[in-house]
C-alpha cells in the first residue's frame, strides 16, 4: 500500500491525502479566504511545518507528515 500524507492544524486532523501536492494545496486553500500568507516553512524530523499569518500577526501552523498505513510507529 502506498504512503499517505496527513495534514493537521494545531494537533487537529484536517485530512488524509494520497499525494503531497494535494495536502499542500488543501493547506493553502484553507487560508486563501482569510487572507493568511505563508510566512514560514520548517522541515524537521520528517514533518513539514507551514506557518501562515495575517495582517494582525495571527498564526495558523499546519503540519504534513508522510505515513505508511497499517504500520506501527
């Protein structure tokens, strides 16, 4: 079985996607209506962190992690 990409915001599950592109698009599309802009990106121990901020410096931090289904951590 192929790996999936888990998208989370502040420890809340947003969705599980079949490709990295779809997971990133979901994070971006989730922020467009609210005028949040990507302000920071960090890759740490296999997890990607995307930080979006608005004009008032409110932050939303998304994380994407590649996961192999049916496999122990």
